[in-house]
C-alpha cells in the first residue's frame, strides 16, 4: 500500500503488526504470465526492498505468497530463518502451500501462519491443511472469507465493475454467477434469522472455526470495515454452524475457486523438489 509508510509514522511501531509477502513476480491475471520465485537471493532482495518502502526496521510477519515449485522449500525457509536471526523478520508465513511443503518448512524454522482461501464456498483446505496446521501449532489466516465479496452482494445485488479483476474470475463469469445466485439468496435467508447481513454471517462463520483462525476480509470502504468488525458480535452455536454449512455447500458452487491463470499455484500443486 502506497500510504503505509505515512500511516506507520503516525503510530508507535510496537503497536502495529506489519505483514507483507514476496514470491509472485508481476503476475498478470488476464494473461496468466509471470513467475513465482523462492530462491534465497530473491527472498532477501524482496525483504530489503519492503523494509525500505515501508520505512521500518523489521517486518512482523513475512509470507511466501505462492510456493516456487522449482526451489526446495528448505532453501527458501533457510533464508527466511537468517532474516529472523538478523532481526529483519519476526515471524514466517506461507500461502497456498501443500501439506508436504508446510511440514518440511516447519522443520527448518517454525511457521507461524498459513494463509489460505477459506470461506463457506472455498472449503478444500478442511480435510488436510487445517488438521496439519493444528497438529503443528500454526495459525490459519483465511483470505477472501466473504467469497471475494460474493456474500456482500457482489454480482448479485451490486454490479461488478468492468475494471475489476473479478470479471475474469470463474465464479463471477456471467454463466456461473447466474448459477450461484441461489447461494446468496439462501445466505440472505440465514442472515435474517441471525439479524445480520449476509457478509457478516459469512465472516462470523469463518471466525467460529477456531481461536487459531484470523480471517482477513478486504475492503476499501469504512462502512464495510465497521460492518466486518461488528461480525465479531454474532454468536453461533454448533447447531447454527451445521445449519449454515449444510445450506451453503462448496459442491453447489459453479466455477473454480481461483483465477484460471493462478490455479496451478494453488496448495494442491505446491510441492517442491526434495532437498
């Protein structure tokens, strides 16, 4: 974020948790061009560049944004471990990493967080990734917990702008979006029962998956930020969670969960060469 350095200067550094990533090199969603790099020299160069841009001495949580399947994960994490020892990084994170990659990375240096897409309509991490993270004591950071805005009404009650990358997302294509509208209508009905918005209920569902789960909903509007914060007030019982999960099922969603051009970088394709 271009305003991050200015914002950080206004607050005591110890009161701010800075998380950022490295790994994807100038990816073009529409063309499917770009590379993922986890080579040690690139890891260090990216970290140094981020420190300069942010105007800070250290990064609290530094993620590998996508896994470089041509570089042993031990080499990538080995360099991150050096950055931790040098005080430039405090905690290490992975994003869209396979179970084997997570386990091997954690053996080199403790991984503090794994960032994965997780929402009512993106639940493929539940059988393997979630149990593994809990076995190893790794926090889970769900991105797109509101279904990339779908449960906020994107594409149903409000248009997706022609400039938005979502226009190229399989689940927001005209044909699939029409098929998926019934899920939003079900969510509206459930939300009325819980006296909240569909987006708040979707976020509350993710928040109720465990104390080790910290979702990161994105927004550019203060009103949505306030609404997201208010989702913390929603209390769901086990029966509520079961009802919501049974009504909104991933197998009923039309279209893949990732941009087609990024699908090959998802966690189930993220093993690296053996060291």
